[in-house]
C-alpha cells in the first residue's frame, strides 16, 4: 500500500470519525443541556431532578443516561480510530480497530434510536398525565381538572361546618347546567323514586322547595319563621290569588307544588320558571322561611344514578357535608364589590357581564327583570329609547354570575357571543321592594346599592378578544420556604377573568378542600385553605387551563373548564407552583380555628381548638395538666414553656354585660397536642396546638349563655363570637 493510499485512507477515516463524533456530541449536549440548564437550581437545592411532574423527571433521567452512553460510544470509536491510524499496516491491529469502530457505530445507532423512542414515550406520558413543566413559569402541563369529565361543585352555601342564621336558603353551584329531572328531593315520606338531594336534621328529612336554575340548585325550607319574622311569611297563597289549590286557611303555608309560587321542574330542555313569589306576595314571602336551629347535613347523590348535567355528565361520587343553623337572624344586605366590564371602559364586543357580590346570593332572584342590559347609543349617537339586549346567564356561583348576549358574532367567530359594535351598554341590577322583583341574598335581604355599583355603563369597540389569560404573580412565591401555616394563596391574572371560572375545580392546593375562593379585585383571587397547613410540608398549587392558544369563546356548558377571561377564552396551560411551610401558625400569635358545637342547649360543653393558646411546662408527661397549661407561655427565644401571669386565661362575656373568668372547675381539659420539635431552631419557631374543653360557668349568673369567649395566651388576645346558646 502506497503512502498516498494510506493518506487517503487515513483522511476518510478521520472524516468519518469527525462526523460521528460531531453527531454524538450534539446528541449528548442536547440531552445534558436539556436537563442541566432546566434543572440546575433544583439540583443545587434539592435532588437534582427538580419538583416537576413524573413524565418530565423520567425524561430527564433517560436523557442523562443516554448522554453518558453517547460519550462512551464516542470514546470507543476514537480509540478504534487511533489504533487503526497507528497500526503501521499490521493486520491484527487493523482488525481490532475495525471491531471497536463497528461496536461504537452500532452503539451510536442504538443510542440514537433509544433517544428518539424515549422522547416519543415521554411526550405521550406528558399528554396523558399532564406535563406540568416550569413550575411558577406558566405550567405547560395540561392535566385536566375533574370538571372536564365530570359534573363538579364550584360553589356552595352553607359550606362544610358553617354556622349560619336560621333565615337562610341552601344554594349550590355546579360547573355545568343541570338536568333538573335528576334533581329530586328526598322527603322520607312519599319520597320520589331516584331522589338525589337530602337535607337532614339528624335522621329526619327537612321538607321544602328544591329549585333548579341553570347550573345551580336552591333549597328553601317549609318552616315558617317564628315571631317577629312570621309577618315575613304572610299570606303566601291567599294574597297571590293565583291557584285554585290555595285557600284562605292556607294563608300562612307554602303554596302547593305546581302553583306559581312553588314551581317544579317541567319538560327538558326548558327549565322550570323562576320564582315569582316576590312579585305577587307583598312581604317577600317564601324566601323568608326559616330552618329550625340545630345540626344539618346536605347529601347529594353521585354516580350514574345521581345528579346529572344536561350533557349527561354526573358527579364522580356522592357529596355530603354538615352545617349548623343558629338562632340568629341575618338582616345584612348584600352589595356589589366588583362589576365588570369596568365602569366607563371600552371593551371588545365579545365580553360578558360579570358581578361579584359581598355575600351569597339566591340565584333564583337573578332573571331578566333583576339584571337589565340595554343599548343606549350606537356609534356614539344616543338612541331615542334604550334597546334591550337579549342575553342569558352562562354560569353562576354562590357569590357571582356571568351574563352574555345571545347574538352570535360574525363569521369566523360565530362561536362567540357579541354586543353591538361601537355601542354604549347600560347595566342595571334591580333591588326594588315587593311587589317588584329585586336581587336578594340567601337570607332574603334585598341588594344594597348605596355604593353606586348597581348601575354602570361601558362602551364596545369593533374588536374580538381571542387572547387567553395567563397567571402573572402568585403568593407564596414558587419554591418559597418557611411559609406561615395560616397562609392564603393569591394569584394575579394578566387580564380580567370570569369570576365564575375561578372556583374549587380550577384553583386547587394539593387537592385539599378550600374554605373559600374569592376575588379581591378584578385581577386578583385568593384561595383560603379549609384548615391550618401542616408544618414543614411541601404543597403544590395548580390553576387549571384547557383552552386553545388561538382563543375559543365557546359558551358550551360542556366545554367550560379552566380559568377564562370575560370573553370566554380559557387559559391554555395549567399553572403549577410549590412552597414549603414552616412551623409557625399565625406568626406565633393566638389563633382559634374551631369552636364546637356552633349551637346547642344550655349547659352543653364547648371545645376550643387552636394554636399558641398556652403550653404545659410538664408536657408530655402530663399534657392535660390544667394549672400548668393554663399559665404556660411559649418562649421562642429559649424554646421553652415558661410560667407567666394571665397566660392561658379564659373568660366568658355574659348576657349581663360582664366578663367573667372561668375557674379551674370550668376547664375540663387543656391539652397540648402533637409533638414538640427536638432541635432548638425548630423550638424557636414552634406553635403549640391546643384543645381546650370548658364547662358552663357555674357562678350563678342569671343567663349562663356565653356571647363571646376570650382567651389570653402569651402573645395577645383573641375574641370568638359563637352563636347564642353555645356552651
């Protein structure tokens, strides 16, 4: 073999090796960079794999392994090339070099195919399981909320364990319009077949009227309010004079089923008419009936035989929750706290009208008479008379609604609903007293309009909004540590969102129950966890999307998952973030999270549960030592329980107008629960968890009922106002 031939051969071998090395290093660099560049901060602070979803984590592990295997293949091929180039024509060395290069090339092919297969499989896992990439950065995963496949509750009053006044109604909102033929009240006597809604006091069924309106149901008790509210239930049937079934002897009884004052669900898809008792009965009529004080349970049947939506979707499982009715009367009127579009703003023609109220509203009082929308100008010129704008309530919750015009937008956006172009629209929320209609809360109080938010105007442009909203900032921030265990979650959105779309289904924390989700402004929403968060635990929060990147303002009730803007465009991707709690509750200040029972007979004991309400210096050997716990104060500086004057003292406020301290006999148990930390650093941030059981004060007061309870722990004082009769 000539030197020229050897040179050519060496040149082509080097060119081949260079090409192979380039390809392998490119693949390795992509694989490694994809992991290291995206996960370096997590690698430094946690495990090296971040806090992402399972599919992303698996993909990153596979990429790292394949990247290093690619480097090994490169090394094998380089060694083979080096042996070949230095063989000096020795056939045994050339054969060995060929074998190494061949093995390296085969390995490279396997790695490339494995990389492609792994990428494909991980992409499938992300689509099926929800990618969730970029926590705090937009959440690219699209794991759907439960509302995509099932009927879910998006708002309810009363909530679990609420203590409510006796002049109340039950209002429950769902994510989709209900098939009211599947919403049947269980009465215990002559119960309809397949009944799906029970309101029980103990084992007894509560009778009343069950009303379906769109995506909500309302239950009103048959029980007439006692004096002095009996006048509010006057002449329900006799004064209306609208049914042969009503007689004078029934004046103070609810109208029979089927009359105008007691509508029932009729043929689908048209729902039963709205309550009209306010328009015919002079006093406000049936909405002012009362529950008897006591403990109640709401039971909603789930599954295929339970409550269903018009599109056939059903509750995934049955929902049951307790609430308490006290002896108080609620006479506080509701107010509008947010009305959208913003007053005097100019907006796209496909927006909806949204209102957020200060307290739960009776959705059966929302209708075309109480929410009036008219056009007052066209292209800037005033119209001779206002022109009504036909529309519908797309969805309601217990404290909000969104209303849309009926008119479809021009092609190609005919799926949207539009106002007239370049027009001024006037919205009026009515609060007229009987015999006219007015918006009322679940306690029968008429809407209060002193703040000027019941009437407002806005102007439309000629634009269509097809831009989905995004999440701006959140609190606690992503990856925050040492978070107060009493924290609320706060989310700011890039634009005004539909308040009915931010609910239990679309805003979640570790799938735990939220006590409340409410708007503070047109752009900001707060989730309040139902209970104190656990200490030193990681929590994952999600705001769900599910829309199209190009926007889609569909009003199909079956496609209403994900947080949406006023135009109906849903967020495209889920937004995920996480944080880790610290050990403190309420930053070390006193906090009572429950007082039970909420109402009861005289002489009944009361259990107080809270944090930072005192500690025991002999804990845990005698955690219920009353004297020690009653005078114990947790000292964060030393991480010890110290004895201080007045620490842990409990007093009652009597009906006589005096604060009276409980003596030792009144305190049945004062316990420090859980376990104390073992390190001094954690002891300095320790919040004692307390359960205190107290008996009725026994010092001879004329009325032993406690109106308020005060606890004096180490860091301050807290006032708890239980319902009258609580002991």
